[in-house]
C-alpha cells in the first residue's frame, strides 16, 4: 500500500510538502503541486483519515438526517450541501428516518457516536423528545425546514407562500377554496400553510368551511387522492371550485381522483401544490406550484455549517425566498 513517504520519494520532495499539497495548507509551488497530485492519482493513494482526524481534531464528516431519502426535496438539498462542503474537504454521511420521529432522535445520537463534525437535520416532526436530545448535542447543529428553539434554523417562507397561492385562486375568481394538508406535528407544512390559507380567506371575506378542509395521512400521492375523495364526499351539494394542496405529490393524487370523477381541471376544479416537483411540469394539466429552490437551501445551510465549524457568528434564523409558478391547473 502506497504511503505518504512513498509519494514524497517519487515526487522528490519532503513529506511535509506532500502534506501541504494534499491539505491545501501552506505554500507549495504550482509545478510541485501538480507533480504530487499526478503521482497521487497514478498510485491511487488515499490519505489516512484517522491520521488526519488526530491532527485536525476533526473527522471531516458532516451528518445529514433526511425524512425520506427518495424524495426530490431531499435529493436537491443534499446536492446543494455537498457542492459546498466537498470544496472544503468534508464528506457527508446520510441517514433516512422514513418519516419516523423516533429515528430522528436515534440518528442524532448515532451521528454523535460516529464523531461527525456537525449535524444537519431536515426537520419534519417537532416534539419534546427531539428537542430534548438536541439540547445535548455537542457539535454544531442546524435545522432545515423547521424553526427550532435555540437552534440555528433555515426555514422556507411557508406563510407568505401559502398566502400568495390562496390569493391566486381568489384573483382567478374562486370563492369556494378547499385545502388538503397534513398533520400538525409538522409545524411548517401542517400548521403554517393551513393558517396562511385560513387567514387569507378571512382577510378577503370568504368562508372557511370545515368540510372543505382535509388532513392527509402522509405526503403520498395516495394520501392526496383519498383526501380529495373525502372533501367531495363531505361537501356534496356545495363543492369547492378550487383546492390548495400542501405538496405537489399530494396534489397529483388529488388531480387523479378528480379526473376519474369526470372533473375538468381547471374548469370544474382548479388545483395547486407546493414543491416544484419535476413531474408537476409534465402532467396534464401542468400543476401550479411554489418553488422553494431546495438546492440553494442546501447551499446556504452548508455555508452556515462551515461558518459554525470555523467559530464564526451566524444568524439564528435564515428565511429563504420562493417563486410562484403559475401553470394550467389554475
């Protein structure tokens, strides 16, 4: 196995010079750096992680806790994070809670035991158990997607985004607007978006009817399908003419049920989602949605983590911008 001493001998330089080139730390002429890196590439040399950790007091790893690794949101966020931290020599370690709040607590403890340098949580459920375990975290910690007390948080502007979407329906002449949401244990999606919807209706003198509001069991297409079914069943004789759905996947399910029942979208029922899923642009009709630019959210979160690791002061809360994409479904 090739060692750093072998690299130094082949490059005809000192071990210290090789170390400087590999860690981009200290002066090394460009010609010498290129020669060293060519030898490293040719030999397949891999620096000793344990040796680096002893020297720098860091593992070089940032742990990320995802609510569902297969979603577009998670994929975009992770890509943004990795783009930033990899340039600084960090690797990422991914965990997937599969929307199980118990696993959030379990993985925070696990990542600490693996001695990661920092933890990023794409938070969904907020509960006492989660908040208690976060209090004991000894490494830099950032929450993305939910504002948590005494935790550096990067949040989406859910309230104003949901207000804008509800107002779009009203501007298009709708006064019977339904809402498909999720459980309130998810404050951002389950509470804030719903509150914005209700506040906007009231501000415009419109009714908030219980039979036009349904809470889906999860974020799936199936959940959206079943929620739309329940709203139409409960509001028989006085159905809504528009439905605001809190995620694109759920909105796609709702659209499928409407089509099965012979509804024309948007003529008989306008519908919208949130998330700017790739599929939202290609279904028929194309889905009106909100783009939160998840990749940029990942980049910002990563930069905040690097700043915290370098003992720089960071804002306790950062709110991301959004873009309303008006398409054929409204």
